[in-house]
């Protein structure tokens, strides 16, 4: 048990002072950013769409276990956040996804068409970075959200 606590210590530090909803939102962003950027680039720089889709599918396949665990946790979070009255009514996670996609659009809106092509052409390097994050920070964040969910469940049962 002590090894588990030490292994997760960096993840718990990430949660310091953050609400469950904030942590879940960060998990949505971290795990789904590759798809959101792929979709953005497919619309704004169609010449990169085929290669970026191939790279995304490879990334999703390499990390299917992690993405499955994230999807399971987001399903649990959807129920919990719905009960808490979070934005999005019956679908708070979908609301978070749409909000994150809008934030991405806004962040990139000021780019020239040439900048968009350059950005979207850098997707291979982005996927390499996300490969590393899938093994480190995304896993840690998932652990934090799972831990918070567990603690909230225990609190609800008392």
C-alpha cells in the first residue's frame, strides 16, 4: 500500500485545491485533445486530414486500455456531475467536450491560413508528445480522478 501511495503522490499533488468537476474537465482535455485537434485540422487544413487521422488512430490504438479506463471514469463522472447539477443537464461530459472544442477554436482563431497549415502539419510531433503524456501525466490525472471519485462515493455512503 505504501508503494501505491508513493507512486500516486505526484498525481495527488495535481489535485491540490481543485474541484472534482475541474479535475474531470482536465481529464477530458488531456485525453481528448488529440481527437479535437485532428478534427480541427480536418476542417481547417484538409490537406493534413488523412495523415492526421492515421496518426490519431495509431495513438488511440496504442493507448486503447488507457482510453477505455478514461471513458469508464468519464461515464461515472457524468452520473456524479449530473446529480451535482453541473452544466450540461443530463450530459455534463458532452458539455465539457463541446466547451473544450470551443476553447481550442478560440485559441486558434487568430491564426492565418498559413499558420493553421503549419500547426496542423506539426501533428506528428504533437502525437509523439501525447504518447509520452499517455504514459505519465494522463495516467496520473486519471488516478487522481479515480481517487476523488472513490472518496466522494465513500462520503456519500456515510
